[in-house]
């Protein structure tokens, strides 16, 4: 007996379901390939945002601007 190709459950989907699956697989493939680089840049972006947030507050910004009391080692 011959094997039936294209059963009724595959007829309604068409190529749309396969295209979505291929796109999702491509995204996961790219992430596996570039995992280290993505995490490396993500680390620096998060560190930059935290540092930017800390330096935008006046009370923390004064730590970077004012000289501590005591011996004046810097000529400014």
C-alpha cells in the first residue's frame, strides 16, 4: 500500500508554521554562536547604566568631585 504524503493536519498550516519555526531556530542558532559576545556587551551596558545612575545623584556625585579632608596631595 502506498504511503500518503501530506496528511490533513499539515494541509491547514501551509508554509507559515514552517517559516516561524525556521525563524525561531535561526534566532537560537545565532544566540548559541554569539553567546559570549552578547553577554560581554550586556555586562558593559548594565555596568554603564548603574554607574550613570550613581553619578547622576548629587550626594554620590560629590564623592567624585570633592577632595577628602586631610593631607592635600593633589595640586589643584
